[in-house]
C-alpha cells in the first residue's frame, strides 16, 4: 500500500514538473499571439476610421495635403478620460511614406494631462498629418508633445479648403478630430505621443524608432496588420519619400 502511494506520488511529481516546465513557454507563445492579434485589430480600426472620413470628399482631408504628408496617424475612439494624468491614453497607428509606398503600421499611444475641450466627452477619432521630416523625427523619441518642438495646427477640410494659409504653411503637424460624425480640423497642442513598443516588438521584433528610421518596408507583418497603410494608399497613392 505504502509502495503504491509512493509510486503515485512520484508519478504526480514528475507530471507536475513536466507541466510547470512547459507552461511558461506556452504562455509566452499565447501572449505573443494575443499581441499580434491585438495589433492587427488596431490597424483594422484605424483603416475603417480613415476610410469613413475620406469617403465624404466635401468633408474630408484635402488630397493635396495627403499627397505631401510624410506620415499619417489615426487614433480611433479616444475618450477624454484617457487624457488625464494617470490614464494610458488612446491607442493608434502611424504609417510613414517610404520609397516603396506607405509603411506597415507603427503602434503608439496618445495622452497628456493638458488636453482641454479639444477632445469631446464621447469617443473621438484623432487624425494627424506629419508634414515634414522634423515632425516624423519627433515620433522616434520616447515622448513627443504636439506643439512643443514642432508646430501643430488644425487642418483644413473639404475639396475647396485652401492649404496656403500662413498658419498651415508653418505647421509641421496638421490635426483633426471626429466626434459624433463631425469631422473638423482641431488644434491638439499638448497631446503627448509615445511608442507602444509591446505591440511593435510583437509584430516586427523592432522598436518604433527602428521602424520609423528605416526606409526598407517590413515584410513580416501578420494578416490584417497592413490594413491601415492599404487604406491610406487608396487616397494618397503617390509613392516616394521626396514629396
């Protein structure tokens, strides 16, 4: 009887050791797969927002601005509470113009305690156009405040909107928001953007700084991850990095 109990105990001990030795790896793989899935979902959400905005040309971002943008960011369904101190902020993606076209999405968070009435109480979509290399370089930092080192202004909307005003000519970032179906240029000075490198590492095994600093397209993206740059390409088809 005692021998049988000892054998049973040894069998259970071996089984437990085998289980605990495998579980961390399995959990790691499951966690990685979950992050990649999350990243793909973020790209799809951003693509949907950009498509909806651009499908109404009279109230969309002017094509000439898109043709000259160096990078485009979309943060879908940001809520105002996320911008106060302690909040994690809204989540979004950035696609950069490269010599091969629009890059796969790089993942970021937007937040900041100084944001006031620019963000409505309801869920708000934020769109940012980075109009020159200095603006894009800001994204390579650990933390980047709009209107800090580079100028930001609310962008024009609609086919007839003029992009030649003095404010727009000097703005390095043009910002927009959409809340309850209303899309408009809004100055989002004070919003802080930070890389979400947990997702960037999961999808590409690279940081936001590495991804934005390279002109070579990353071909390792999982299914649905390229949804956002595909949407941008539909409205800003011009390729090349010297616009």
